């Protein structure tokens, strides 16, 4: 019993020795904890949290004619849909295709995320065009950042607005040469270059080698191709790997073979205006001005 009494007395002494109790400090800590528990979240912060899921919804803004057709339950007849993702791909279409008066703007898409926050009155980074003499041919230029949780939403909303029968989708996508994986050394004269990846129902002639493993598609082009594969839509993605940041005429010309196969649906300007080309090339991405 004496030994047990000794142990019972030594244990509290151990606590007192190494864990001293300071009444003033304990009182201040408990008061701080209670104030943190009772602190209310401002209403503005609560409202912003509620609005985030709604803001991140991809919204399509169509013209009156297209809206009327969609509201009646009809989908837009489309035989060729060309999607340009990235600044060089979009500028290529602006210089070699959209510079003529055969095209009209029919809509736009708005996305809100960490890197793309379009303000009212600001030009959209995703615009849709339709050929005047052949409305079944459409073009989309996308230069805005589409977040991962918005990519499949974008593909579903846009492609579900089009008739799938007889639809052919061509995607032009920019990619940095640093993302290309190869066992062979790439010489400077071999860049930029194209690689392709297509859905299982695509039957067109290849205009460039297929994308080699372990390279993969990412971003909006991958979401569009995945949607086409699931819904059995003919689609092909042409990825241009370039070592130039910003607008580059050589990189833009690399896309020419991809659209030359479309024949009369897309007419390329063989000799674009030098003023138009100079203006497009000088317009650079504000986020890519580190090496300018």
C-alpha cells in the first residue's frame, strides 16, 4: 500500500512540474477561443460563397436567330465545326479564314474562373461564327482559360446545341514544345509541328502523324474529343507544338494542312493582308510577356 500511495502522489507532482498552470494565460486563451467561435461570417462572404457555383456555370449567349431556333426545340444544322483553342490557333483563323466577309458572329460563351473573369462590356474570349452562304459551317475561337470543372460542361452545352448527324469536328490546339515528350532530340528546324488524335468514327485522311505515347491531350480539346468519342461523333484534334510564346506567323501557318482537307467548306486566304497579319502578330497575351 505504501508503494501505491507513493505512485499516486508522484504522478500529480510530475504534471505540476512539467505542465505549469498559469491562470492569466489560460483565461486569455479561453476568451480568444470563445470569441472565435461566436464570430459571425459577414453576409457578403456568405453570399459570395453561394454565388461561386452559379458563377462557374458556362453560359452561352446566342444571337436572336439562333435563340429562336433553339427555343423551338431544334438543334443547329452543322456539317463542319472548327474549334480553335489558343491564341495562335485563333489568330490563324482570323487571318486566313475570318478576314473575308463570308462570316458573321452568331454567339459567344462566357466562363468565370480564377484566370478568366470577363467584365461587362468586355469582349468575350470565346466567340462563334457562321458562314453566311453556308450556315452549316461554324467556327469557334476560344482564347480564354476554361477550368477543369468547366471543360466537360462547355463541351456538353456547345455540342448538344448542334445536330450530330453528319457532324464533323476539327479542333486546332496550341501547345508548348516543353510539354512534348520524345526520346529523340528535337532540332530547332523541326518546330513547330502537328500531331493528331481522333475519335473512333473519324475516317478522314491523316494530314500529320498521330500523337505518340506517353503524350496525352489535356484541357478543352481533351474534353471535346472525349464527348465526341462517347456520342460517336467524327472528330479530330490537331495539336501544334511550338517553342514560340505569343503570336507567331510560322506557327499559324502550321495549321494550314489541317483545314485544307475540308475543301470548299473552308476557304483559306492564300495571301492575307500584310497589315492584318502584322496587327495579329503584334497582339500578344498579357500573361505571356515575360520574354517580350
